[in-house]
C-alpha cells in the first residue's frame, strides 16, 4: 500500500513539474523539470533511505552532462529543490552527497537553502 502511495505521489509530482516547464519562457533553459525528474527518479529510493544507490549515478552523470549553460544549471537547481521538498523523508545529507558519491562535480550544493539564482 505504501509503495502504491509513493508511486502515485511520484506521478503527481512529475505532472506538476511538467506543468511548471510549460510556464518557463522559451530560450531560457533547455532542461525542464520533466527531464530532471526522469534523470533523478532512480535516486529517490536512495535519498529517502529505502534502497541502495542503484542506478542513481547514471542519472546524475547524464543530468550533469546535459546542463551545459548557466540557465540550464539554474533550472536544474530549481527543479532539484522543488523535487526534494515535494517528498517527505528526504535525507538532505544523502541528497547533498550524491554528486561526490557519483564522482560528479556540480557548482552548487543540493539543498533547500541553495540560492539557484547564484548558480553559474
């Protein structure tokens, strides 16, 4: 039952994030929240403490490679903050440690307190 609720929540959050993408003015960022959700979905069980790392690093690396410009990185940052705050039970320490754990260097900390407008 709990797994069904989590799946339903994930679908609802993904739908909301996709709708958020529709409001972003064109040309500002090539990466929308829908893409961020797709890349990061394998990480959700890990950051909520329910499974091993699994395929999460592949998503982190692909997302990092896709975020080439400052607007892309800022958009990803905003989406990650939104995604993290949408789930209860997210271990923000694990989330913040994902880039280092996966061998990826990103120019900001994954945290609800990150000011995404300052990401370069």
